[in-house]
C-alpha cells in the first residue's frame, strides 16, 4: 500500500496559459523579452514513472510555449480550468486553493550564471551540464541527469541550465531545501506553486537558435539519485545562532582569518570528484564574509586560487568562481561560539 506522502503514480502538474507566452522571446538584436505574467491557468496531471518518461515529457514541453509545470499537485480534480495557482485560500478574493504540497521523485534544479572555465563553449551542452553537475552534492554525480538549456544560455555569460534528476524516494520541497541548503541553486522552484518554465525560447525576426539541441542526458552508473535518510532531512530544532562579529570587533579578524584558512584547506584537500563542488561551496561562504566587510576580496581570490592549484584546478577558475560567489553569497547561519 502506498504511503500517504507518496502517490501511487508520479506525475508532473502541467499548467496551460491559454493565449499567453510562458517562453522567453529572443529578438534580432539579442534582446531577451521576459515571459508573460498570466494569473489564470488550466491544470492537468501528466504521469511519469522514471527518468526516461521524464525526458520524453520535457522534450514535448520544450515545444509548447503555453505550458509550464509546478511541484504541487492538483487540489481538486473537478476544479482545474481557468484557476489561479493557490496553495492557500486567498484572503482578498476568497478563492480556494488549487494546489497542494506533494512529495516528488523528480527534481528540477536551476543553475544560473555559473562561470564556465576557459575553453568550454556554451554550445557544448553536455560539457556545460557535466561542469554544472560538479557543484551539486556527490549523490548526483553517478546518476542520470537531464540538462536543459535556458533561454539565456549561450546568449548571456555563464552556464544557465535546468538540471533534472530522478530520486530514489519522494521528497517534499522543504526536505529538498534542507538537503541542498548550501548548494548554489535557486530554491524558489521547490515551492509547490512556483512556475517551472519548460518551453524553449521563441526566436523572431529570422533569428536562429545558437544551440543545436536544448536537452541532453548525462548518463549515470546508478538509475536514481540516492537521497539522505528521512531523519537527516527532518527540521532541526530552532536555536540561537550568533551573528557575524562586527568588523571593528577584535574577534572579527580572528574569525575571518580562521574561516579563510579552513576553507582554503578544504579546497586544497578536496577529492577529484568533489573539487568543483567544494570550491563553489567554500567561495560562497567566504563571499558572505567579504560582503560583511570581514575579509578583503583580494585575499579570498588569492587564497582560493592557490588552493585550487594544489587540488589540480586552475587559479583562473577559482577567480571566476569567486566573482560568481560574491553575487550568490551563502546566507547560512554562523554557528554558536565563533567569536
């Protein structure tokens, strides 16, 4: 018998915006026109049972600029046409919920603007996908991963991808957020009503797509991503976390220096299959200290550059990661007792 948390058949909740565009528009001068912002949708559930069927569904969705998906499931099967995306009753209008939280086996991850190393062409979608996979936890490194190029990939700098995975058990959005809290991906798509755009861009004025394909599969040795046990993803009891020391406080320089030394050591000693993930993770943590005025940006670049060379990476790659990390700094709480 299926548990209450997992449906007997996994589904994608597909939303249709009749007469509206849920795809970006690319013009002749390279301008990227944003999506329409519809409020009313038709909903339906599309069954998927494994990563192969997920790939088939995404291929179909790429060609449908009026469709997108959400993580949530349809709340009331008889109320699916011309509805809003609501998880809670609207206090202003009284509109009832149309979506409910649902644990999912499939997982969509947004990677936006990750700097690419020298020599890696954005048109090499497999290479970009493999590079982006390295920022994910090691659990994702041995399973198939579907790589879909966003509308801006190849137009704006960096890797701009959506990575799709199939998990070995269903997770709620909150569980995914706790699991990937230190991973530089957009957590908004883990919410039940957040639109996950799936259509390829629409090119106008005779513009051709610079990519020969927008979806590829990275193969894996195991069929599904192994998920941490439930107890590891359970909510942690709330506790007080010390704020960062003020830059003028005596403890500030000691804490910042210790953080820089520790981060550099972890990058320098990282295993081959986790070097990039470690570098991104540590750079994001240090970027928070830079933004708080506790570390000099130049010191972080120099230290991580040397550490990258020690683990077999180029210092220029570390420099690009630091630039990206400064715009995606970690917001993780500082453990108690750091000062």
